[in-house]
C-alpha cells in the first residue's frame, strides 16, 4: 500500500503570486528541507480573481521565474526541481487559458471553482477538461469543503470513465477540509486504471504535512504505490507528464 514516505513532492501548490503565503524561493527551500525531489507551482488562473489569479502575461513571467530558480538550484549542484504549472479554472465553455499557453507548462491541474446546480452541466465541464490533451489532472473533483460546503452535483463515475479513456489523472486533495475525491471512489477509479495524484494544495509551507493525511486516505481507497503518480522519481514523472501530450503529436 502507499506510504506517505513514498511521495516525492506535490503537484498542486500556491505561492505569493496568487493566494499562497510564501514566495517561490522559500517554497523551494522548504520542499528541499523536507526531502522532496520536486514541487509544482500551480497558482490560480485569472478567473479566480478573489485568489489573485494570474493572467497569461503574469503566468509567462512566472514560468521564467521558475526556470531561473531551477537554474540557480542546478548551478549549486541541487537535484531538486520546481515544475512550472497552473491550477487553471474550468469555465462554462472552456478553460481559463488557451492550449498554446497550457503547452508551455510542465503541470496543468484543472479545477472547477464555481459550479452550477445542474449535475449534467457540471459533469460535462469536468469531462471536457479531461478531454483537453494538456490537462494532466482534475483538482478537487467536487469542491466539497467539510463543515462548510456540500459537494457540487457531479456524476463522478462518468468523470472517472472519461479520465480512464483520456489518460487524465485525478487528484486526491490532501487538505483535511477537502479529502476530495471521496475515498470510496478510488477503488472504482483504480479498477478503470485511473492514476491518483496526492496533492497538498499548499498555501503555506506547513501544508506539506497534508501529504501524510492524503496517503492515509489513499490507503482507505486501497491504493498502492504504483497507483500514485507523485510516488514517481523526477525522471519518471517527467515521462508520465508527456504521455497524454504525445498522443496529440
Ligand atoms: Zn482549487
Ligand atoms: Zn489550489
């Protein structure tokens, strides 16, 4: 079964560029200190204006900042790497960024932040995101916030089926107020060959500790190390991040 110590990093995290509390350099230093191999920077996209989402120009600036910091790390002999990414909003008809920009990113998490009351519509939005060749994973599938907000109405089985067909991963959001997707569905997802990514959706460095909680929830879903993408070492992860994109080439 998956152990939290198998996890090499988190693929969904925020910095001061959007609503996180630490700048990129501090996030990297902390991830190195706790022994991670990589850490993705996936700040919000522009439609999440309440979370200071980045527009295309800012995101391109951030991609450069991440590359510059990685160069510094490489020059100092450090093997840890940041990955440039986005938590891109799933809007009504499209994603918040065009495919040409998504293609410039190492990691793309697509999340529904504002859902409607219609189950079919919410489900179709998630399925359309899964069909996008540049979307690696769907973030917090139902938006559930424990003690605060019910899950959006979503046909999760239909979304899992679409992820299976398209090679899209599903996040297990390890924030203890989310634990989304619900652990009872992982058994089905695994049976369809859908991979899990245990992400801490860190807004502060100490949220890295959520990875341990996430691995515990993944165990309730009977997940093993081979089912979890961020148990891969950096080199293998980079290959896995190309799989879906190679299909459209
Ligand atoms: Zn989110
Ligand atoms: Zn997030």
